[in-house]
């Protein structure tokens, strides 16, 4: 017993648009990684002046805020 062949559905997206999408995706994967974070080794932002990834930068800012809140209590 054989299955019936189903006809191919009409292509909804033009082939040119699909090819452009494939090229855009492959270009994203070919981007050179940024510099490495000095703390964890993760990827840093391109325009960053600090060698920190976004997670380590947020932790640093959070630590600064904690220190600022503790300073008035010690005086």
C-alpha cells in the first residue's frame, strides 16, 4: 500500500526574500566577537570603555549603590 503524493503548497514568501533573510542570518553569525570581560570572560559591548560585560557592569553599579547607602550610617 502506497501513500498518495501530496502536491507542494504554493510558496508564500518569494525566494529572493528568503535568500536575503538567509544572508542576514549568516552575517550575524560571522560577526567578530567583542573583547572579553576582565572578570568573567564574557563578551563586552562594542562601544564600551570598560573591559566588563553587561552583567559585571550591573554588579559593579549595584555594589557602588550599596556602598553609597552604607556611608552615611558609618559617620
